[in-house]
C-alpha cells in the first residue's frame, strides 16, 4: 500500500517530503484568463463559466431568501443539532480571542495602544461539489460574525438544478450570512476580488478550494486583495510510537486521503513493525469507503518513514510543517513541546484530526504545502486589522524630542526633526 522508507538521512528529507506537484505555468495562464474575463464581463462571464464547467444555466446568481429559509426543512433534525453543537463550540473558542489590549505609557506623557478593527467586507469561498463543506461555513462565518465585519458574502457552486447544498445554506443562516451566490471555482474568487453587477467587491477572501481556486487567490493579491493564507491540497502527518493503535492511525490516514487525489498523508514512526500493521489496516478499511477511488490515488503521494528515534521524527515533521499533525505517542503533551511548525495539532490516540475538522471549536482553515513554517491558521485575528494609536502631551514630546531629532537628522530627514523642533 503506502511506500515505506527506512532511516532516511537528513539531507534526503527535503526530496522525501515533497508535496504532489502541479503544472504551475499552465495553471496560472488558465486562471489568469478566467480572472480577466470576469473582470471585463462580470455576471455574463460567471454565467458562461457555470455553463462551461458545471453544465448549469443560471437564471440568477444570488440564492433567494426563501431558499435559505427553506433549507432547514431539507436537512435532518440530527444534522441540524450536530451543526449547532459545532457552531457553539467554534463560537466559544473564537470568542475568547476577542480581547482588548492594554494602554501602555512608554514614557511619562506618551500613551500608546492598539485597537482591533474588523475588515469591513469579506468574501468566503465554500467548495460545494462532491463534498460540500458546510463545516467551513462555520469556521469562517463564526469569526467574521464575532469580528463584526459589516459585509460578508459567500460564494459556492450549485448543482445542475441551480440548488445550493441545504446544509451550506443552513450553516450560513446560522452565521447571519444573507448574501450567498451560486458561483464556484476561480471565477468566484475573481468576482469577489473585482466585483460584478451582482456581487460586491470585498477586501479579503477566505476559504479552501482546488488548485484553480488556490491559484486565483494568489493571483488576485497582485491587485491589492488580501487572502487568508496560501493553501493547497489537504495533508496530515502522524508521529506514532509502539503504543499507537494501527487501526486508528490507518483511519486517520484515509480520512485525509479521501479529500482528493492530490492529498497527502505522512506517517513517521520509530517502530518498523508498526508500518506493516498500518498498511494492513489500510487495506481492510479502504474498500468500504465511498470515496475509495480518490483515496487510492492519493496513496501514491503518501509515505511511511521509519526513523531512529522520536526526537529525529519530530525534527523531520518540523521540516515538513504539516497542515495537521497527530501525535499518537505516549506523553504526547510533553512531546508536543518540540513542535515548531504545524497548522493544528492533535494529541493522543483519541484526538482524531476529523474532530478538529468539525466540532472541537478550533479552526480547520489551515496553512498547507509547508506554509505552516510562517503562517497561522484562520482565527478571529484573520478578520480584523490592528491600528496603533499614540497620544503625546507637551511634556511627553519634550522628553522624547532630543531622541527624535537626533535620529531624524542622522537619517538626513530634516523636516522630521523640524516637526518636533517647531513644537518645542
């Protein structure tokens, strides 16, 4: 099943840990053309792309209010309850991030502080194809609501009957999102970035997607549009020792691989027999999965790596910088102290990655493709900008005047120095 690599040397790690590759140049050309068409033709381009890619003739781009209202009747009571539990946990976790920072008097008479201001207009992209990610609506909609963004719009593809997944609509309504559009793919990103006759331009775009969506998000940054983070196909790394449960680990690997053929799972262990046990369990479990065909393709991207020690395994994982990291090890809390690069971490045998995907309350919108070395996952901070303030009394400016003048004149900026001198 998954290829096993034994005791690789550190200078071989970079090659071993490569993500699935894509033809970047061809992809960027295709996406750039889509962006330009939407920028020029607006709604008309969106309708044409819906017909071309999805085979649907859109009468209206916006989901009508009655369809949102009726979504509650189209999903089971048990699913409604599950969504509400997840919503409440996500709300609880993100609400405590809403903290007022203290005022700081750096010297007598000089007061400095920082204030969080919501990004006014945000756009959420929600994949809606074979796996409609209504959970992502909660992950993005809840912090946007807490932050107080004045306008939140949502784009997601519809089916051939112009219907948007009812669970997506239900979750959006729970988050107070009313402007929902039946637009998917790179064209949805372009619509939110530049605006069309129906869709308002936003200041920041959030959400996962396929390689076309990811590329579009990266390209619109060139036009001054902010995005949540660079992201690519989903991934998990698992560090396991001999006390780990092979069936649990196999299930975690397959949970990641059913996302798509370009997903990746990495298992790192210091116990060689465990690798064979996990492969045996994968063979047992994969045949019963509805998305087994995707998982089988993604297995080609996945690896089991045998290391000499847990310390070496942790070093290798920090180099990989996974989106999700599962520590299926004894003393997982202590070992977790060594983590420097990861999007979200799951400690112990009873913390599956799917728990964080749905219901623990943490956010599942996370950096992939090694970006966890420099990016955080989505949080309340992602939906606000921080503005600094300072207020100086005359006495406070007097205390700092010599410092400011000395530094300004040393940099050759005499007008800066004069702005202080004239007040003194």
